[in-house]
């Protein structure tokens, strides 16, 4: 069983489109995250949710909107995609903040 | 702001040639330091958590150590399957407890 699963794994889309990435974890964790890994492989946090409540919201454009319908799910919706949004987006989870974070396999987003 | 610097950026070893990866950090108070392994096309895979200076943890050919300013990931007699990018991350003790990652060390082990 995959602990943190995200879909789609690959996404190629045109500038200006709106797209969503879905994430689910079956670890029973109460905290979920979205991380972005850019072309230089630098992994940076975007958002963190604890029990469906937004805890961390880094300096991310308003075009990015996370939604957590329940503790096991955290989706990422991106409006008006730009070329610079091309990156790998990782969903992750942990049991409370401050504990080990477990990552999904990543979603490769390419904006053309 | 918390900072994590990893060195070297890339390391090429012969199979069996032991070495160490360095992770230097600056954080107001350290709650924990994590090591992850990332294979191409995959998400980071958790290896170790270290909490206090002097702590050591081992797993197969890997041993992680921690001081007040840096952590080392020692690789003993590496094998080609150890080839990956190794990421270090710090968790501060205060604030929103946001984990900050280093850029990683890309390790290649040649048979």
C-alpha cells in the first residue's frame, strides 16, 4: 500500500490553464504538506495543513490554492498556469508538526 | 532565517570507498535534523532523525552524526545501489516548526 499517493504523476499543460493535483495519505497522520522542487532540486515548503486547518502558507502566488476536505486528503489547485510553475510538486504528511515527514512520489508539472 | 548548507554538491566514489557528506545548519533552536535519500524520479525517502548533539544513528552502510553546528552522513564501503541524492533538513524548535531542506549531495558510486 502506498503511504502518500498523489495524482497525476505527470502533467503537461498550456499556459493559462487551470489544473489540480490530488493527494491522499493512509498513514493516519494529521498534518499534510505541499512542497515544490525546482529545476535546481531545491525542496521548499508551500503549504502545511493540520487537521484541515492551514498552518503554513509560504510566499506562494494566490494562483495556488490548497484544499483539505479531510485529514487524509490535501489537493492543490493552480489557476492561470505560468511557465515558471513548471516543477515537481510533492505531497507529504506527518503525525503533527515537528515529526518525520513522509513524501509522495511527486507530480511532474510542465507548462508549455 | 534557518539555513542548511550541504557539501559537496556532488560526490563520485568507487565501490567500497568510504566517505562522508556534510550538512551545516543555522537555526535558532534545533528540534530535529533529518536525512533523506532521493532517487531520480522519486520522492525523498526518510533515513534518520537526530535530536541532540552527540547522537548517532546507523542503518546498513550509513551512519549519521550530529554536532551543534553540523551533521555528517558517513557511508562505509558504498555499493552502486547507494547512488542517490542525500538531503538534509532541519526542524526549528519554535515558531511554525517549518522544515528547511538543503540542496542535497548527489552521490554516484562506480562499480
